[in-house]
């Protein structure tokens, strides 16, 4: 005789049957960002042979061949001036990604060569470019897919909405004459709110993904201001940031560092079209990863022609006895930042010098340093600026920098030292004599005046810092050029 069914089983039976009928699906997003024409593998995080477009291409092609997978570019695919590859070959790689990339966000550097060059690049690709807050003379978004400023992809009944934005600094970073004729920027938050509402209410998507192109701080602010964004594929800030849920939101975000040294991979799990889980992380593109043979051969051919045509970019500028690593440039003292800021501090005779992490775009290995690698590590020709700050103002500046830890507006510095305890700056000390650092340092005195220096970008452009600098006294733009000083230091 069959035993009777338990009461517990009878109570659970409806939910068990419902669970058995539910369908679980996973959609994978694989993202690249901030490539900046670094086609050849580079020295990064203390290791040679990182990244390279052929290695990334192999991974992206394999990912794109899998079902329910989308490949996404966060923009900044070219870079005027550095590397030389970009000036000579422009966007030669864009069509390589046809049938691989599904959609691309417009980055500020994608307009480096002007509207006509961008139009030619765009005509060479089959995947759409998006930026919801760049509008034409009629006020409608300039970039559209089927008449809409976003892309909706149907993956076997699951609907994903993808869109892009230009952060507030884009209108300063992109020259007005480089914009497509008749276009202008609008407020990113208002544009995002309209897009998310359209995707949720009219398109009835099951998830919303922002694919770039703005800073980490702006991503966080947007996620808080505009509910309904499930995932942000970070770009623009060059951060290496694993997947995390942004505080105070239901939005997940990650950022794959720079130059294809990492890719993003995020898995969205759905149960009966309801998003029930997000996981994933960064995938390192190191020498253990295979290269796409066809892409590698083309890169080798183009690079050989480049070296032959522009030999001055590959001459030795100097030598380093020890490497200058870039690890921790947004979170603490990085070798490349400490070296450069000390060179600059000594040149201007300041007690202390600061420079945003964004000033430093790569590390340098020990041994010979060629011009191409030097200008890539230090791509910006900034004048140095000095001013007088009280000890109280200096402490406030350091606290401002610490509030930006983890972003590319965090400061590298020379001439001060301090500790941070539970988010508070403690034990702030400054050099006794800027001309004789061997004499050591002493505690910062609130009423005493110190000579402080920074780059013209941090003093006059960077949000927060420019306001703090305006309160300092005797601000003076020097004739010292940041690149020339470092180049000279390499020769000594």
C-alpha cells in the first residue's frame, strides 16, 4: 500500500509545480571600452604583452558565436596624437569588428579627427553608434536605430534595451567644430530618464543596459537619479573595477580598465522574463589568451610599416633603471605618479605637487624608453601652476582628493604624506624645505602658508579642484611643460 502524502508536501506541491514550469535563461554581455588605438600588446600593471586587438578579437569572436550573447563597445576607439597608429591609420579597426560588435557608444575621442573623418568611420561599419543626448537642429537625437535613440534586441523572447550617453565633460572635451554639423549636447540625466521610460513603458524590455560614455562618478549619480537601469558597462574613466551593485541603487556596474587589457563579461539571469540575478566580472587579456590569427597578421603588417614610416616615434629617449608601474594610480601611490610628481615638484620649487590620476595613462618597464611609449604614458602637455595655500586649505585639498579615491580624479602627489583612517585624513605632513627634501617633513600648520603646484588641468578644469584652487592665493601659470620636464629627467 502506497504511504499517504505528507501535509507538508501537499502544501509545497503548487509552488514546486510552478517552479518546474518556469523558464530560466541567461544573457551574456561582453564589453570593451577605451581602446584608444592600442593595437599592439603593451606593458601594463607591471607585465609586458598585455591586451592587443588580435587577442581581444579572438575572445570577442568566440563570445559572439555563443547563443544569447551580445558584444558591446563603450567607445574611445581612436586617439589623436598618441599612439601614432591612430594618426596614420585612423579607424582602420572599426570594420574588423563587423559581425562581432552589436552596438557602440560614442566616446569623446571618437570625434578627435572631426566630423568628416567620423562620418567615414561610421560608414565603414555595420553596427550602430549611440549617444542619446547628442541632438540635431530639430532637437531629436542624432544617433538613432529605426528612428529611436536606443537599441532593442530580442533574444528568443527576452528583450534587452541598450543605450549610451555622453557625460557632462564631453562638451568640454570635444571641440565644437568636431561635432556633426548642427548638433549639440543636452542634459545627460534628462535624456537617460526619457530613454529608460521609453524602454520600460513602450518597449517593455526585460532589462536596461547603459553602455557608456561617462565617468564613474556620473554613472553612480545617474543610477541614483534614474531608476530602472540594470547594468552599466563603465567607460571613460579608465578604471579597473569588478562587478558590484552601486550603493543605494539596484544597478550593477563594472569597468574594464583600458586598452583592451581587460574585457567585461556580465551574465543576466532571467526567470520567466524577470531579471533575478546578475553576475560576472573582468577577463584579463594577457599572454595566456590566444590571438585571432588574421587580425594578428594585419596588425604586424601595419605596425612594421608604421615603424618604417615614422622612425622618430620609435627612437630611444632614455632609460629607466627600474620600472614605473601604474598599479594603484586611482587608489593610492603609483610608481609612475610618484616619479613624475617629484620631478615636477622639484622643477617649480613647491612644497607639494598634485596631479590627477588621469594624467598618467600607462606604466613604463625598466630599460630603454622609446618615444611612442613615453608619450603614451604621459600624453598630455600641461603647463604647471603654482599658488599659495594655507595649511587649512592644503588639508582641504587632500581631503577632496581622498573623497575621489577609486576614480581618475584622485590625486597622485609628491611632498606630503598622511594616513587615512575610517575615511579621515590624519597625520598630514609636508616638506620642511622644498629645495632640500632630505631635511624631511613636519606637521602641516593650519595658519602657515605653503607653495603648492599642480597641472593646469587640475587647477582650472577638474571639478571640485578648480573651485578649491580659486580660493588659493598668488596663482601663477609657469612656463614649465610637464612632458618636457619628464623627457629631460629620463636623459639624466
